[in-house]
C-alpha cells in the first residue's frame, strides 16, 4: 500500500525578501514615507500587496524595516566615525560620511531619515518611535564619545558634549537637504570644512 504524501506546509514566498526590502528602502529614501502609496511600494518591490503584508507587515512595519536597513548600510558612517581617535576627527568623519551617503551614485540624494522626519506627523506610532529612537541613539553615541574626549583632554573641560552632538546632527541634516536640492559633493564638503572651523580646540 502506497504511502500518502503530505502537501508541504505553507508556500514558498517566490521572491527575494532581501532584494524586495532593498527596493522599498530606496523608494522611501527618494520619496519619504508620505510620498509613496502601497501600490508604489509593491510595484517597486515586484510583489503583490498580499505578499508584502505576509513578509513585512503593513506600510509602517515596512518603513521601520527599511530604516533599520538604511541605518546598517548607507548611514553606518555614524558608527564608524565614533572610532576615530580624536573628537575633531570624529566630527570630520561624521560630516564627510553624511556627504557620501547623501550624494552616493546610483542612490537617491539626501537622507532617508530626514525624509522620514519631514513626514513625522503622518507616521504611525511604531514607525515614528523607530525614527525617534534612531535619531536619539545617534545623538547619545556622539554625546558619549565627546564626553570621553573631555575626560581625555581632547576637548576643553567647558565643552558641552550634547550641544556638539546636536550641532553635528543639525549640520548632517542640512547637508542631506542641500544634497536633495542639487548641491554637489564638492560644495557640501566646503560647507563641512567651514563647520569644523568653529570646532573647539583640544
């Protein structure tokens, strides 16, 4: 008597989830959260809405995952900058990294995070919290690095590490906005160099 074969449980997705997420990240990066519909996203991802919901959740969930991918990829310059030996070199690497990410060939100009902040009022609580956490973590890491620099005598004792962290992030956000409106890499590098003229001396 022949054994009855059982049908496999579930169905294979039939698409590369990693590649689909990469495409969604680029769409959010270029158009922001509020500037794209589910139809825009699924068309770019090459999948159906049903497949998107099954693999990534709703639009808010997809944005949160795209932001995580962006933070680990194009925006990872912020983590690398923290490893520079001096506070000034941290600041220079952070600003140069923001320029590179905002003017990268083959990618949208500007910053996915900045695009998200501009639509923050339209984000659901999950996506909004993810965006705020990413921003706050970046500031906290920079602040802690500058506190270390003060302890080591690399920054003057009167320097305010939180203000320095906010200053860098404000400059990086401005760089992203300028890049999105057509500023070139060379033009933005000159802006970054000018910003560093006011950096506290060791």
